[in-house]
């Protein structure tokens, strides 16, 4: 039977293998740990030397196990990020001011520099990277490729996705025109979108500009009247409906028309309504997105998706319609219905901004005080302090 020292060394080797391979690490560590405990439990110590030998083996073993636990935790812990103004949370709005850019620094060395007026969110983080949504504006991205580690980053901009492993590039997204510009500096990325037949690899030095927006239909040219024939041929009148043998009578074309978007929403599943609303919102079809969200709230009241729909309605009114009064009403409704919801911090910040843009000083001050009470270091904290200082 192996000694505890041998078992500990083998456990360390298994940990190292799991960390390097990063394939099913949890299962490998579980098996290795179970084997070590089983081996250690089966060791028989001589009665006279048991106490002394236990000290010489147990203390290094405990220290080694603690070190392995720390290394494992550090290896698989999701990366974190900070900005020039504080430490926002996942999903919070990151907005560069009109005067200065905003730098988002990640714990493994990557960074995203939002140029003046740009807006973004970090939607998710993991040990190997993050998912970032660029809502508008220009972002200069620098992703560190780590050796012996998987690097997975994804940047969303409207309907487009940019998959990154380690590179530098500039991403520019204009939601109103649905136009994406991508300028590569080093490395390569994979670009995909609904108007691309297949993902495209964009390499160093290349620049692409794409838009999935449908072009406005060109006006039809005026028809030139044809001269009347000298003698018009006589034709027998056609029947209003024509029936083929063995088939039912023809039905008017209107009866075969597909159901309207509104009618489709009334029978769609909850996940379909969410997907349709996001698709139409990203395509700039605000009214259709609004229809899907309102039907979602009515048909699936009380669900988490119905609560999120309130925030999305406010976001569309704010970002795409510049209707700050309606945006404030939706954000108020979200905070009343979801006081501890996952988007509560962003809704509170956007609410004070909506009040400010309407020129409603008193509600803006109340919203600023409430925001600072909950999020003194949040992404809207500087704006809230400015409102209170005026």
C-alpha cells in the first residue's frame, strides 16, 4: 500500500493534469481526492512511532492540500473587472462620458477602452474570458492570450457576434443604422451575423463594414401607358372562381394570408416571445418588439421574463425613441415589481438619468439619493452626485 506521501504526490499530479488539460477538472479532482482519502484511511502506523510520524506527515499534507485548493480556486475563478470610476457588477451599464473615454480593465490583463459616448455591458465572466455587449459607439479591445489556458471571449453588437481568442481590434456599432465596423490590429477574430452566409475569419490589417438592415425599397418607375390597339379582341368573360375537377372551390387569396405578427404573438410560447422581441429590437423595429413584450407581460404575468420585459420596454424608449417620459414610467414599474431584481441597479440608474433628461429636478434628486444609498460606487454614482450638487 502506498504511503500518504505517495498518495499526496499522486493527488498533486492529478490536480496538475486537470489544470493543464482543463477537461472535466471537477471530476478528475473528485476522483483524485477520494483516492487519497481512501489510501490515507488505510494506513497502519506502528503504535510507538504513530504520534511522531503523524506530525511529520500530517502537517505538510494539510499545507499541501491547502495550497492545492488555493491554486485550483484561482485557476477556475471567473475573471473580474474594474473601470476608471469603480467596480461595476455584471450587467451594469458602462458608459464613457462625452469628454473622456472609459477604460474597463480585466483581472487577467485584457482591456476594453470605450470611446466618448460609447455604451457597453459585461454580460458574463468565466475563468477563460467574458461576454461583452457593445450597445453603441466605439470600443478598442485588447485581449490577452494566455499560454496553457483556454481563451474564450465574445463581443455582441446588435445581431453580430465576434469570437476572440487573443488579439487587438476596434469595434464600432451604430444601432440606428444597424452598421458594424471592425478594424483588426493584431491576431484574428471570427465574425458572424444573420446576414452572413457563414462565419468569417477577419485577420490582421483587415477592415470590414456590415449592416443587416434591409434597404428601403426603391420607388417603382412610372409606367408608360401603352397605345391602344386598333381593334380590341373580343374575349369571353372569366368566372370569378375556377374549380379544378376533384378539388374544393378556390378560396379568396386573403384567406390564405399568413397570420399577422400580433396574432402570432397570441399563440407563441414564452421563449419565442422573448426571442422575437430581442430580434425586432436589435433590428430597429421598436413597435413590433413592443407588441411582443406587452403580449409577454399579459400572457405570462408573474414570470421572470415578464419582469425583464418592463426593463426592456424602458430601455427601448430611452435608447431608440428618446422618449424619456415613457422610459421613466417603465423603469418605475420595473423597480416597483422587481425591487430586488437582477436589473434593479441599472433600472435605478437609468431612472435618474431619464428624470434628468426630462428636466424634472425634484424626482431626479430623489432618485439620485436612493441610488447612492444602494450603490455608492455604482456606474451611475458620479451622475447622481452631480445631480445632487446642482
